[in-house]
């Protein structure tokens, strides 16, 4: 025999055995169905892209290029694995100039980043983006936030959707007289929610912003009240700040549309989101009753990025990226039972193989995910198998049941056994794939 | 402005715009649902694997290693993209020795091969495998062929399932006195269906097999009749050939199980399938009324491969790989209409934006995939948009409809318009996503 070979995985990547692959697939299917309900269609792009596309100006930027996985092809071409789904979408928009607008797409595919491996960070992970290209209407944002609300309601996850606007944030900086190093100020302000106002103040001081400017910023960040009150109070301060006024106008529209779509949002003037390319509303979604602190989704409007990336025309766009991995983590917390299989019923023949095969056919035709013993095992081995996988029901078919034209259904959890007709099994079992 | 940048794709890979991504996803969802109905659970493995796993003895072999895409990681590890789904599954079985048996899994993921690009051959393509590990029962094969039959019936594709057995093929070679270069003979015999008996004969002569041996092989290949008759006639010749007898026994069992599961198969003693690792039944599926000549699915039993690959224990296994790409090609042939969107209805507000937003909510809640005008366009621009995407229905909401508590539904194909209550729209539209 050969030397013992120990198969192992590459660093930072994972296999998903059924126990994990099943709930992951269910969540992704739930997302897809909701995206499609709002008229978003699927897009798929290749894993392998040309490095000149991935590294183009206005694409991911130099930080992310340090983390790409380069791929060698035999023709010596410069290729790499995609690191996000936004650049491939911009590429598709550039390659297909006649796409009807608005172009509403969703995309759920893995991406790869050769970065440091930390708790919950992997080198291959699933991304899930939904974007609309070609409209400046705030109704687009409202629709995306309605998708967010509907999805998290569907999986019974309580969330808060925090919303801000980059134009308003610019207005606040204008109001405070901050004309340079705006992004520096924005990154400090973004820490308000997590670390409190004192940290923001201190960090801005350390960065060299003057006291008057810091006080002006804090004055706005300390505005309290409901969404409309916050906008009213801020509006009074924005006398000459054109960006600020425009940002407030956008937020008012967004609030109105969200109300019409029954979506609860919470304005938060400190919310920035790191990326520089946002130009209008930005939003971030947090799960309220979970230990997972990473955001569950986040995005915003980026009216200039695609146009600059492909170097032609205007392509206003807005979208959101769902944090599939944090959502999986949060769902794991409340998982009570582990199912290692999709199977709902295991048919155990007792000297009745032929009839049992027909019974399995019948159960499948009635919509039950059904296995039949493939190893000609005894009853106890079959019950052990069902237990080890968490199969919720077994169906015995012995000579006695056969004579009575019945089957014996056993609920593996309660141990309760019922004699019933094969055609009644479907009604008797409870569907087992709720999230 | 920046220099004009022309985004293009790497060689041999594709974007799937909604027009293609939609039917691809529908087919994959159809497959998944059927796999699960038979108790197969999803497995997912990473795109990136260690080269020592991919190139291990009994894995893909040296030919395939010439076509791997190597991946560089910053730690200088030897990695590559997976080229199939069988080796990753064998790896998972090796890494998880306590997996309950039988292990029934399906896996639908892309694979990468840096091979020559021909018509219909790409460097990134989807694979779809369903396998069961841990049973020698022919019922496993029958179940897999039942999945095949059910799937192709579901997409209304007429097929022929050709079946042979490697043990029987060995028996035939034993009967003909061929003891050496068996694989050479098998590869010639495999050409019978495509090129006819004269080509097989000539090729075997050229390979140096003696006339007596060739005549003996052809004698069996020329056996005619239905499945059982073919087995009977062959059985009479297999007097001392243990492998041949065992192969016939397996085929008899398989035929019996297939009959119980209503699966029509056609025995074909010339069918070999190229891979060396098959040990029992082999099968290949062809689409009867399509120009696509590649097989639509193929597989067989490989009782020794996994055990040899991971160097421990016995892991009998059987499975099939669906040729997702040929199936897509065949379905394209009969495609009558092109849909570039999942959207079923486009809501067009006519001075009724707020009410139209609520109408869109209502239509979505009733299960209709709904878009609403996001560009505040006029009626004719909206109709152009619907036409360009193939959206089958538009719903007008004007002041007049509003006053009557009705909406106007227009069938974009017939042009027919109907005034009806919003709650009746669902009934009025025909679902548009049949395959």
C-alpha cells in the first residue's frame, strides 16, 4: 500500500460540510428570492480577472492590491482572483454600453483576499451585492433598504438601519470650516457610535483640527431627536453650505420613500463608512440581539465611481453588500439543533426491499426528501445512522405493515410511532428547514 | 478626464449577464431540488487547494496537472485552483473519517482548467456532481439514474441512458484472451457507438491485438436484443471469467432496481468512459433531439479510488457528473424568447408616485416580481424599457385608475390592456419562468 497521505486544506479557506452548507444555501436562497421580488436580476462574473482591470484607477485601490491572489496562466498573462464584486460589475457595465438603464443586478459569489487571518476572517469568502446603476432617485435607496428590512424580518433578526449622507457630512465639515483633510475628519467622526464623543474629540485634536472646528462638528453630532427633528435642527445651521442643503434634501426624500415602503431607519450623522467613493446616502445595518458586532450589511450611493473607472459617461449608482459571513455567525448563535442532512425521512425495509423502494418513490413524489437504507443494515444500525445525521423521521416497512397496507412512522425526537397509510406521511411530518 | 480605459475579460472566461444567468440559475435550482429529494446534501469546498492534494497519487493524474491554474500566496505556498469536484470530495472524506456512511453529497461549483479553448470549452466552467460514498449496493446506482431520469423529464429533454459495467468489460477481454494493454483495448471498444464496428476493428489491429482476440471481442459487441436478452447471451459465453460473471450479476441487479424506480436504461457493452478508476457500472447520458453531441451526464462506480487516494480503509463509491454546460447549450436551441430580467411587472406611475410605490409593495407581497419606474420617465420611455428587457407586463396607475380603485394591466406581448383591482393582478399574469 502507498504511504499514508494526509489531505489538508490551504490556509484560510474552508470546506462546508452539509451541516454548514445547508443553512448557508438556505440563507442565500432567501436573499435571492427577495432580490428578484424587487426586480433585481442575477449577474455572474468569472473568478479570474485581468490584473489591469482589478488594478485600474478608481477600482479597489493600492491597499487591496496587496492582498490579491495572483494566478499564473500558461500564456504568461497577468491575472488574479477577484477581490470584490463591485469592480467586476463596473467592468460589465463598461463592456456592455447598451445595457438598458436602470441596470438592477444582484451577485452572490466568493471573493478572495490574501490578507491576515483573524477570528472570522478567511481568504475565500462569500459576497452578496445588490446594486442599481443609472438612477439618481432616492427611491432606489429606499428599495434597497426595503430589501434589507424584508430579509432580516424573514429570518427573524432584529436590526437597526443607520443612515447618513456624504453630502450632508461635507456640509457639516464646511459649516465647521474644515476645508482640508476632510477624509481624516470623517474617519474620526465615524468612531462616535462605537467609542463616544470624547474619543472623537480627542482624536480630532490629535489630528490637528482646531478647537472651534471641533466644537462646531460636535454641536451637530450632539443633535438629538427623531429623524425629522434632527433634519430640522441641522437645516437651521446649514445656511450657506450647498452640499449640506442637498444632503438634507436627499435624506428627506429618502425618509418619505422609506415610510411609504414601511422601512424603519435611524439617521446617524456620524456614520461615514470607510470608502472614499460614496457621494450620497450611506447606510449600515446592525443586528441588535447578537454577539456579532460586525455590520450585517452596508453600502451607499457612488455616483462617480463607475464613470471614472471606465472613463466615459455618467453612471449614478447605489447598492448594498450583505455581510453573509456575519449573518451566518449570528444565526449559528441561536441554532438549537444540528442537521447534517437535508433528508426528512429514512425508509427502513424489514425484509421488504422491493416494496420499500416503491415506498421511497412514493414519499419522494409527495415532496418528502427521502433516503432508503443503502447498506442492508439491521434496524438498530439504521436508527443509529438516522440519529447521527439528525434525520427527523424514519419509516419502517415490515411484512406486518405491508399486509395492512400501512407504514410505521417514527418521530426520532419524541420516539413516538404511528401506523398510517404511505399517502398520509407527508401530512404527518413537519417541515424541518426553517431558518 | 482620465485616459479611456477598456475593460476586457481574461481569455477563456465569461460574464453571465441576466439573460444567461437566469436560465443557468433555474437549471441549477431544479437539479438541487431533485438531489435533495433523494437525500443528497450539499457540500462546498474551496476554490484554492494545496498542490500536493491536487497532484497526489490516484488524484487527477499528470495530464490534468498540466492544465492547473497555479495560485501564488504571500507565504509562498504551493496552491492551485481545483480542476474537478471528485478530488476535493475525496479530500473531505479523508479529513473527516467519522462522517456517517453512506455519505450522500452533491456539489455544484466552478472548476478551472488552463486548457486549449475550443468551441464550447472554457477555462472556468460549472461542474455538478452527485455521489454516494460507503455502499456497494446497486441500489445506489439506480437512485442516481432515477435522479437523471427525473431531471431530464422535468426539463422535457428526451434522453438515452447507456449503461455498461467495467467488470463485464474485463470479462469480455478475458474471454478474448487479452491480458495486456487492457486499457488500450477498452479505449478502442469505446469508439463503437460513434464510429462503427469497422473502425474499432481497424484500430485494434493497428494496436497489435491478434485477430482471434479481436473477433472474440466483436462477437460480444455484436450481440443484439433487449437488455435481458443481451445479458443472457453474454452470460452463456462467460464460463470461466469471474469478473464477467460478477459484472453480469451487477447489471441484473441494477436492471431490477431501475425497473422498480421506473428508470429506462439501455445496455451498451462498448461504453467505457475514459477514466481508469471505474470498477463497476458506468453510465453516460445523451440528449436525443439536440445538436449537442457531448454527453449530458456521465459517471460510474469507483470503489478503490478514494481509499487509495487517502491511503486508508475501503471507500466504495459511485456517482455522476452532470454536464451543465452541454445542458445549457441544448436548452438554448429551443429557447423562444429572451428574458433579460426576472421582473414580471413594471409599475408606471402617471402623476401618482406615492400611490404607485404602495401598489408596487402590494404586488410584491402577492408574489409578483415587480419593478417601479426609478427614473421618472414618461410612458413611452417606460414601455421601451420594458420591451428592451422583455418584461412581460406593465401596470399603469393614473389619476383615473386611482379614482376607480383599479389599475391598468398591459400584456406587453399581445398589447391587451385590462382594468382590474390590484389584488387581481396576480391571477391575471402567467408565471414566466418555465424552463
